[in-house]
C-alpha cells in the first residue's frame, strides 16, 4: 500500500486533466483525493530534511516537481491564475527569487507593499493553492534583472561583490536576516509552504574561484546556520558549498551531473534548480525556442538517472516591467518559451506535454524515491534502461536513446523496443505498456480556431505631445566637471538618460569643407549626438568601442563656439556574473572634434530628461500640445484608447507598437517598460527545428527579420473598464508614429 504522503503527490495531475493525458493513459493506482502534500500539512508545523535520495517531509521522501515564477514579472491579480495553471500542470512547488534592489532601492528603505512587491501575498497565494515554496534569497539572482538584483547603492560602496570582504558580507547578512524575518511565518516549522531557502547563486560562474572565494562560501554556509539551523538550505551551482547546504545543478541538462554530485555529497539528494525551459529574448535577436520534445527528454533523463527535485526556469517568465531589465541587451518581454507564456496561459505543446510527464512521475514517485538510484543497464550504443521496481511485478522503467541522430531497436524485458533518437520511453514494469514517450507529442494539441480579436487605435487628432528640450534645460541641476563622470555613479540608475554638453570651436576651414568629424571611443551604451540643438548621430548598436562620424556644416556661415550635446542612455546593468561592481556606463573614452581632443576640455552634465523631472506621465500641469509634430525624436506622446469589449472571459491585452521606434511606455501611470522595434538580424532561424541533440539558446530561433519584440504586455488590471478611456504615454526617442499604436486582445 502506498504511503499517504506519496500518494498525495498525484495532487497536481488530478487537479486538471490535460488533452495530452488522453494519448498517454495514466494508470490509476490507489490515490486518495485531489490534494497536494502541502494541502495535507498546512497550518501545522512539519519537518523538512534531506538524505542522499530526496528531500523528506516528516521523514518521507517527496518528489518535488517545481516551476519558477517571478512576482515582479507579473501582477498580484495574475498570481492566482498562475498558481492554478502550475498546479494543473502537475507541479507541487513554486520556486521564486527575492529581488533585493526591487525592495531596497535606497539604503535601508524597504518596500514590500507597493505594486507587485508584496512577496507575502505571493507566498500566501501559493499556499492557498496547496503549493510548496522554494525561496531563493540570493541576494544575487542574475535572472536577466539589472545588476543581478543588487542595489546600485551597494555598488557605490566601492567593494567587490560576493567575496570574502566584511562590507559585502555585512550587507548580505542584513538583507538575508531581514527577508528571513519577513517570511518566517511562512516557514514549514510554522505550518507555512516554505520548505527550502537558498543563499548565494551560481557561484561556480564567478571568475577567479580562488581560496578567498572558497572561504566566502564557507561564510555563507555559516550564515545559514546562524540565521536558522532548522531550515533546509540550498546553494545552487556552488561545488565548494559546505556539506550541510545542498548544492544543486543549473543548465539545459543535468543528468550527467548526478554521479559527481553523489561522490562529492553522498548525503545530499540530486536537485535541479534551473532547467532552462527556453532562453531569454535580446534586442536585435530572434526569439529562442526550446522544443517540447527536448525539454521532456531532459526531465525524463534526469529522473531516470536519480533526480529527486526538478524545477523549470522559467515555468512562467512574464514581463520585466519598468526599467528592471538586465543584460543590458535583454528585452522587456521575458516569455522564455516557458510552459506558461508571458500572459500566464498554457504555451502548447510544451505545457500539456510536460504535464503528462509530471502525472506519470507523481504516480510512481514511491518507486522512484523508495529505491536506490537505478544502475543503468546498457541496451546498445547510446541506449540504456533504468528500472525502478521489479520487472514483471511493480514499478516502471525508463528506456533512453541519447543518440542525437539514429533510432535504436533492441530487446528488453522479453520484448523488442524501437526507441527514437534523443528520447526517453517510460514503461509500466508489470505490463510493458508505454506510459510516455518524450519525442511523441499529442495529436490532440492543435492551434486554436481563429477568433475575432478586440482592438482599438487612438484618434490621431487627439494625440498630444511635448518635445523634449535638448541639452542643458535646467541650469540649477548642472554638474560641471573637467571630463565626463561615469554615468551610473551620477544617476544611480534612476534614469536611463544623461546629457553631456561641451562647447566646441567651428573654424572657417571647417565651414569651407562643409563638415567636421566627431570621433568617440568607449561609449556605453546607446547615445544620440546633437550639434547646435540638431540631431546629427543616432548610435544603432549597444556599446561603441571606436567610431568616427561626419557632422554636416552645410548652411553654417559663421565660425565660433557651438554646443556639442550628447545624451547617453543605459538599458539596464549587467546581471551576470563576476565583476558586476566594475560595470560602468557613459561617455568613458576620448571625444575628438575635428582634430581637437575635447575629452578634458570641460563638460556640463545633466541627468534625467525634463519629462522625467516634471513627471509628464502623471502630471496635471504639463503643457501638452496638439497638432503636427512631424514625429520629432525625443518626444513625449499622450493618447487615449478605450478598453474594447473582449471576446473571451479572461482576456489578455498587448500593445502592437509597429510604427514606433524606441523608447518607454506607460498605461494609466503604470510603467509597461522599454520598447524597441529593432529588427532581429543577429540570429539564424532554421526552416525546421530538429529537437534531436543538445539544445542551446541559439538553436531553433524564430522571427528573423522581424522586430525582436513587437507586442508588449498590458496587464488587464492596469486598464479601466470596458468602454472607459485609458491614458497611454510614450517617450519616443527616434520619431515613431503614435497613431499606429494598437491595443489588442491577445488571440
């Protein structure tokens, strides 16, 4: 008879049967009801421990099937729907990062309440859905989030991050203890859903992993025990972690990692904290996609070879609203080709194909975790079997063919098997009935029928605008300096923009020649150059090591002194890995006008645009204008679009920004994020995506020659009711046409 706790692992799969379940029948053993393990435990203290095989709850090994969801990349109104879909998708655990700079943007000023910062509400929502929580404090998180989640004020302390120095360690301990106290009511020992907590993150990616860094990891390990030795702590991708903190794996595949992990940490279970379900989107690149067949292959191989915890990074990627993108090449959309798309709905066939796998694994979790890790039984070249149970009596076996080209045919358990290349077949050990085949998608999954989509545009005659003044518009805020100052040191990443203005001399010889050259080195990252209040250069690429531009002087008749105005803009700080404290932005190299080096000739700096200082987005006093704007660059636009009547009961909305250039967007005061209609030219897109063989982020991309991101998520709760007007504000840097903007319902 199966243990009650193990049987409850069926919970998620029974919450909702997906279409794929009808293709691969789920053998109905003796389950009890539609409960998850946490449903049975909520409200009463329980114990979480670990052994060499699994994480154990109240002494019983539990198969943890998990997915990452980031609360800042969704809205509180979305969380319930996301958790429902996660549970219906076969998960029993949610993994979530703590985003330090999102909560402590300013020193010792904590915000866990405004917008989507209410981490307690997020955790409670998961608990209400019967889901465990794995909380990854970090406090460095990477996550394609600006500066990897570390606040800019920490950078101003002028210390190396994540090393054995007392200043960093003090700040890390302060935030870690603060977060621990904040979430303490939600810990397992208090009947809450948090069963695992992580400190540090992917430390194996740090450069120079020397003895000092090893000492740092030992310090981190000690910090976990000083905070609470009763908690089960993890530390992903950190092979020098102390043995009482579980080291885990991140990557597209982790099954080959298990053997070495078991040798290094025989008393720790194999845990996979980040199975990259896709890859992040980048400006100028086509969208990466990871085939569902390959993702399922990776998960099945992991479990076959002994894995006891698996987490999709991401299960729902969502949207990086505001100015929080990292990279700095990362787009606002963070769909990640995850099982749940950017809007929180199933992304097929990935969602259903993985759901079916989760159902099978949950159903047989007793056999998987109640036995030692199975020893591979070779079938032939690149083919093997792992048995959990007893052939002919009980359990399942995994028949794997990890050849990336050739199918395999061979005999096992009294039967001939044909195993497709790059696949895992899961078989009932009693009847030899195939339960699941990773490379076979359900034919029931198909594209939805075309539906009428609600959409609306603004009335062009009502579009308002304010042109941004060029250069030194506010004399009271000017910073005078011999040469430009590193930009983030000035802005503290509160704005993308900073003006750099110098006076240059135009000679009669230059006027006679009709032009003058401007040479720049080491400009990070995008910039626009104005000469005498007229735009003369638009830098298309991110980061210019060295470039020379020609400035036309046609029509200029008088020599003399004129302003050279360069606005440099950032698009988020780097998010990985070592050396983040050294990440710099701005006009950092030489500036040569004609033959004159003006780098140290005296500059005036002015951070922020006027529209930011005067809060055009929410201002009731800004002087908006109507009429012909001729789409000037650096212009603020305001327009109104009514909320259409949706064609579905649960609509999701998006802005189609075809016709715009680059900038930022807001709706009813909410910051949608940066937009850029740059074409995807840095990638190749195959006509046919072959799932066979190892995946990487450059494989199976789609959308070459199209904008990297054309559609931008507008959460429905940010819109007013049907038929009501909504205020959209755009800061357009390059001269796009706001009359082309469309608010439409996602189909």
